[in-house]
């Protein structure tokens, strides 16, 4: 995995205290090339099965090309069969069907956190805030969703 390390400030410098002493600034080194799912796995918050399920879901999301497109596609249209006998468009459709099936298997209340963390690469605190959930509740819900996705993909 490639590393792209940057320093990030944890607490922005606030106004000076009444005593005239400013707050101490704290920072942390962040690897921008690491996904939130990868971070959770690397720090022992997700086991291998749940991590594999999330990576499989992200792979289907990317193969189905469900992310926003910023420009016109300039690739020439060529229909060529692969070793699996599927044309590129058919592979995209199959990935979309697997992605939709995995989200359906996760369940209605779990899809939001799953999509935000796995596909949109939002951090858990950012996803919790966007969903207006209490702090530290996202990890438990994400684990439940990933467990159901692992069952869908038959990851043992």
C-alpha cells in the first residue's frame, strides 16, 4: 500500500483564555492513501472477514462505476469478450447487481453507514455526524452491516 503522510491539526487554535494563554495545538500524522475501512482493520477494530466484505463491496461499487463522473468518457467503444465471456458492459451490470444485492442484504437501516464508510470513504465520525447519530455508535452498526454483507458474498 502506498503511503501519503500529512500532518493534521486535531483541535484548531481557539480564542485566548482569560489568562492570556492560548490553547496548546495538537496534531496527528494521517495517511491519506489509507481508506477508513483499512484504518479500522489495521487498528484491530475489524476482523479479516468484515474487512474482506467491505473491500468486495467497494470493488463492486467501483466496477459498476457508480461514483460521480466529472467529465465525458473518451474511451473508444469496443465490445470484447474476456476470459469469463462477459463484455465490459455486462461486467459493469453484474457488478451493479452484486452491489445492489449486498446493500439489500445489509438492510434498510444499515445501508447509509455502509455506503458512507466503504464506498464514499468517509471516516466514522464524519458519517455519524452526517447521519446525526451519537458519537461512537457507527462502529457497531458498521460491523453489523459488514457481517450481513460478508454473508451475502459467502465470505467464511
